[in-house]
């Protein structure tokens, strides 16, 4: 593939991230997309797999696979929070 990347003027609602994970050849494109989605959320935002699935075209098995890749490379650490009933 060849061509130019067209960058637009940022006026709001954008996320700035470190290029480290983007350029990591050990991470799948799926894992990079999931991490970028997570990093776009505000501090303290509660992450749930069903929310990630609802915002991406991939199914739950694909999202879980991407999350496992992020865990394996220590980009995310999961912990479960008990739900109050």
C-alpha cells in the first residue's frame, strides 16, 4: 500500500497516546484498537467487556482474544469488582 496520510485539524474530542503500543509488532491490530478505545475513556471509567463489544464490529470471542493479548503483553491488568445487588 502506498499513498499519503491525511491528518485533520483537531478541534476537540480526540485522544493523544504514546506511539509505543501502536508500533509494537507483537500486538495484533485488534488488541491495538481495543487499547486505543480504552485509553479514550476518562480516568476512573469502569471497563466492561460487553461495553467494548457494543462499540466494535468484532464479536465477544474476538474482543476477549484481543484483551488476552493485551494482558499477555502487560498493557492491561484486569481485576473484577463485585456487583452490588
